[in-house]
C-alpha cells in the first residue's frame, strides 16, 4: 500500500489533493471555519471513496496548524468507513454498523486496523467499539478532534465517532503506543471528590488536589496548566500507566482531560529522556518491520506543545520520516485499542 499526504495552508482542498488519484481511503483534517465545506467538496471530488475527518492540525515533515490536509491510502487496501452517533448518550445503539463493516472487510488481527476520530466521551466510545473489534482481535488507533464535529463519507456529524476499518493486502499491520513519562518518586494517591461528567479531581489522599500538586512541585496556581506537560498524573492499569493531563484549576480541585473516579489509584509522573524514548520506538518499529509501507500516527496536543517549546518538533518529525512515509494528526486525546490516553503518541504501521 501507499500513503499520500497533501496540504494547503490556504484551505484550498483542490490544492491539497493535487496528484491524488484512485484513493481507496481518505482522512480529512480541516479548520473550524471550512470543515463543513471541505467535507462536501471532498465527497464531490472522490464520490463513494470511504472517508473520515475532523477539525485539527496535521503533519508529515512539518505541522500544518491551519488550512486543510488530506491523508489517503491506496494501492492495496480495502476500507469501510462509518459513524457511531449519540456517543454522549448511547453509542452502542449503532454498534451493528461496525459489526457489519468488520464482516464486510473480513479483517484479522494480522492485517487490519480500526482508525477512529471522535468528538468526545472517548472512554465510553472505545469500550463500545472494542466489543465489536475483539471478536477478531483487531487493533485500534485514533484520537479526538476539535470543535465537537467529525465526518464520515461526505456527511458532518456532531456527538459522534467516525471510524474506518483498513485491511492491508500487502502484509501485516501493528499498533504502538509511546509514553515519554515515568513515575516520580513514591507518590501514590487515592482519588476522591471526583465528578465523572466534568472530569474533576477533587482530593488526593483526602487533601485538596490543587494544593497537593502545588506542594510537591513548588509551582504557583497559574503554572499548573503548563506544568502538566512535564508532570501529569498517571492511573495504574495493570503493568501499564494511563496518563491523565490537567486541564485547569477549579477552585481547590483540578479539572482533567480524562475521567478520574473515586478510589482510583494515581501516581505522579515526570518527563523522561524523550529523545531517547523516540529513538527506541523507531528502533523497535524498524526491527518489527524491515520493510514498511507507511506509518500513521496521532500525537497529543500537549506533546506538540512540549516538543515545540523544546525546539524538538521538527527534529521529531524528521526522525519519524526516516522510517518511510509518515503522517498523522494532533489529537486532544489518543486512542489505543480500548484505552483513552493523554500526552501520548499512538500509531499504526503498515508492512
């Protein structure tokens, strides 16, 4: 298979797709002002081609913050795209669509991946999608777009998740998750005073969450929203740690980008040697795939901000590009199989 990346910083979709012919699957990443128009225009340009899209930044060798970009797969894949609606209420109501697409694509763990773009309520969405994908052990990579909108096959949806099942006829597919954080000290907390709907973390070990965070890291209240780039929380999940980013201060509590429940066990994380970790990820992918066709990735907005602040983002994209064709988008939350994570990178590699 081949991966195409095209962009227009001026928001000209025809410019972005210049040179793209006979795509078998398309992803659209647009800006808030032109998203609806671009969705209709893309369908008119490539009628009947499975497509999904969202509002958000994209990248190949550099980040496209505005305008419009298209990532397409062609020459050796089968794809089916669709949408699950009412994700804030009952996404399972539409699960039959995904089950039918799984059968239609006839995919397997070895050669098929599910790519999703979500408008919100990610944890519930991933649990729902997993019920259908687990029948064939199909992996998932995706993320959250901006503006509460997604698109599928030429239509715009709110409160929905757009997904695509992609089967690689040229070989294997495999998904990866990269975590650049590790546990800081022996800090261990029991969460309480949480609000599931608003992602509020009220207390840690019975003390106000904001004050606990400030006392450990010696930061002001104003610094908390950026300190999370270096020190997010982590929720223990077996041998894995799920990263939880801080969104903002809410009085004595902290609002997060991921749900925290009463009695959850949390740890404090700190930034590791991210350059070395990226090199290890690339080395692992090279070892697993001596011959690869493409890499599609989702990088967290906070990773993008961190890497940009450290003047590393361009270097990072060049290193990933050395693998071969690499493209992706900047998400507001990352999806990896049935897990909703923050401040991470997830990707799928095609042989």
